C-alpha cells in the first residue's frame, strides 16, 4: 500500500454535493436539447490527498473536471473550493504548449495574467520552478518542439504550479509518454506532493498507477460515481458489477496482484 493518505484531522480542500451537469445541443430538426451528463455526484477531497478517478471513455470524467474548473457552466448542486485557482495538468503536454513561444515565456504567462510581478521576478520564478521539476535553466530558451515528451510534461507541471495552487487535477498525465518516462513523472508528482503539500485529483485508466499514487479511488460510470473507497478494497474486493467488469476488461487485476506479490 502507498503512503499517500491525507493525514487525520486535515480539512477538506474540495467538497462536491449533489452535482448535476448538462449539455445543450441541436437535435436533428434544429431544436435545442438539454442532456444530463452528471447525476447527483457527491464526494470530498482532504487536504494533501491524492484521489484517483477511473472510468471508461464517455463515463463523465471530462465533464466532471470541466465543471470543477468552472469551464462547464450548466450545472446545479454545490462545489466548494478551499483552494484558490485549482490548476490542470493535461494529458497531451505538446498540445497544451504554445509552439510559437519559448518555454520561459510560456511559463511566465500565469504570472503575467495574475499581475503584481516585475519582469525580473517572473524570470526568477521560472528558473526556480524549472529546477523544482528537474529541468535545466537553459530549457527556458527552447521551443516546445525542441523538448522530449517527458520534458514537455515537466514543463506542463511547472506551469500548473507557477501560482502555487493547493489543488492539481492531473488528467491522464503519463498516458502519452514512453513507459520508461512514465515512472519518472509519477515520482516527480509524488515528490512535489510531499514538498508542496499538494492535493491531486489523479485521473488514469491504469490501475497499477492508481494503486501507486492514490489512497482512495472513485469509479465513474454513466455520469455517476458507482463505487468509492480505499484502493485496496475497490481493486481487490470490488462491490459493484461494473467495477468487476471494468477490472476484467482492462486485464489489470492480476497484473496489480502480481506487482503486489513481488
């Protein structure tokens, strides 16, 4: 079992109560149709916790993330953030970086938007953050195309941390990376979690990754949280038929057990 459980007595950093979300699209006759995507979702995250979120494509994970970040506006229910400016680490590090700008400029952008920082202060903070995510300062003068996938994902993490958020949402942050690089990025996230006291909502299809990173896990299906609990209980003693089917379909249950046995 991992050691990423929030400490007893810590406050919730995120609380979601009875959340329902909707999309409006056009029907075949041009009429507007309002469709419900999320159904009565309730959960909380503790300060310093890494919470796993698993679900198949179309399960509602992306809509949940967009709603939490304020991108999806059509919802009802309650979302209580106790962390100003929660930030996102994207699945595709290359697609999330402006190809026409150097890394240093891209990393300064959150500071420019926030205001209150001189050019020298912005530059200094970029250098500090490059060091924190394991990159050389000379990377600030390179363009995204000149970096490897792992380096680009480190930059993506650095950008998310520039304003020192307390909550990160990591959406499949290693799925686009080579296997040998995946472990490095996971270890970096764990190190930053410890050093900065970060809370992380970690989204992944790989149950071995979830088991390494998270203490608790939520399973999404058809816009609902169908199962939630400690990773060990959900993975080894799933309570719902959907979770059992998901584990079998992924072919990962035995793989996780093999990792633990070793």
